[in-house]
C-alpha cells in the first residue's frame, strides 16, 4: 500500500477492496487522474482508493499517470537533538529539492539542505520513508517523489533561508516546537517527524 497526497488528502494505492465510507474507489488501470485530483480538491471527499489486483504493480502503474519529479531531502538533527525546519508558502516544511542530472539521491538531499538553510557538515545516518505528493506547476500536475534521509550535523552557525526559493525562515526546533510546527505543515511531512 502506498499513499500519495493531494494537498492533505490521500490517494491510497491498494489491492484490498473495502466498503466505501468517506472515500471513493477507482480501478487504477482505467482511472482519470485529473478527475480524481479535481474531486479531492473541490469536494469534502476525504480520500480516494486506487485499486489494482497485483500489489507489486501499484506504484509502477500509478507513476505512469503523471510526469515524475525526483527530489531528495533531509530530517536533520543538531547536537541538541533539534530538527531543522524551513518556512515556505505559509507552512513549515523540511528542506528538500529536485535532483540534478547525474547526481545521486544522497548528494542531492545534502546539497538541497545546504542550499535551503546554509547548514554544513551534514552526515546521512539512515534512509527514511519515501513520500509522494501531487503538485501543479505551469498548469500541469506532476508527482513529486521525495527520498528522505535522516541526517546529523554539529553545525551551530547562522542559518540562511534560501529566499530565492520562497523560504522565509530556517530554524532548529526542539520536540515541543516541532509538534507545534506540524500543526501548520503538510501531511507527508507529518509522516516523517
């Protein structure tokens, strides 16, 4: 089972047929993804289930429905155990960005964290769950596939939010402040923090 977010509403890829309650089910092979996105954005429907009989083919078939954008990002801890957050478009987020051609996903995750926050000395400790969300750019919907890594750093210098990317704040947040930030964040970020 996979979850792809449209805003904060999930599209759930599954092979399990369930009685519809606050969600609607469609066959993955014949779904009109544009209509699904519009329905989730414009109605009070809570979720959509896309069904395919073979669980091993769910993600492969879904990713063919829209252009894919691959990104890397980090959940970064400092020596105090605080997590690095950015504030962009009125929401708290974790630093991430698009992978450059011929760049490994680990290198792009480190580069993006550095560019978006000014933090240096990053070390990857382990991979985190991959997230998927649908966004619209230049009138076209795309699927962003973000590979996340837990990282650590001893950096204690000044943070520089990348304002050219619309980032207005970069901050280290302790556990209490992190939970508060998640109240104004994205559903796929809540999965990671």
